[in-house]
C-alpha cells in the first residue's frame, strides 16, 4: 500500500515537472481553443480541470490539460487532440477510432486502452498490460513494443 502511494506520488511529481518547462505558461479554461473545450465537455463532463498550460513554441504551439482524475490531454494550437493518457483508467471509446478499439478488444480482450496519440502518419495506443501498439493511417499494426 505504501509502495502504491509512493508510485502515484512520483507519477504526479514527474507529470508536473514535465509540464513546468520554461516556455509553458498557465492558461485558464477560457483561453483553451474552442475545440479543446468542447472535447473536454463532451468526453469528461464531470471531471474538473486541475491545470492547463500553453507551450508557446513558435513551430508547434500546443496545450496540455490535466484533469482532477489524473487524465492528461494534449491539444494542438487549433484544439485538436494530439495525445491522451490516463493512468490506470480506460480512455472512453468515443475518443479513439472504432477500428482501433475493435482491434484491441479482438486481440487483447482483458486489457484497457490507457493512452492514445495521434501522429502525422501513425496512431499509438498504450494498453494496461504495458504493450504499446503503433498503427498506420489504415489501422494496420506496424509495431508492437512490450
């Protein structure tokens, strides 16, 4: 029990440190792009935002939001989903393309999807059994990392 609490605390500390880069600045909910606010209201209506930051990178500015439940969501400058990670909880199915959800349920019926990332040419999915899948834009698995 003590080890579990320690690991949770360390995850929170590391997550906070990664968000506290020099070029990140806190933002309010109203400063998030409309698409990001809509995404959060639709998919996490009862979850409160713990904090949100904007990375003012000139090439690829983005937003990171951490919810009270521990879910971390990253949006691009337009408010489109780039990444979502949920420690120990399943990501709602409506967020992830149905083709990916069905493939995971077919091949890994006893696991949850705990992470999802949208790349330029690929999707990455993290499973609760620590397996990470990389898929192409046609939803074909191109890499499995365990």
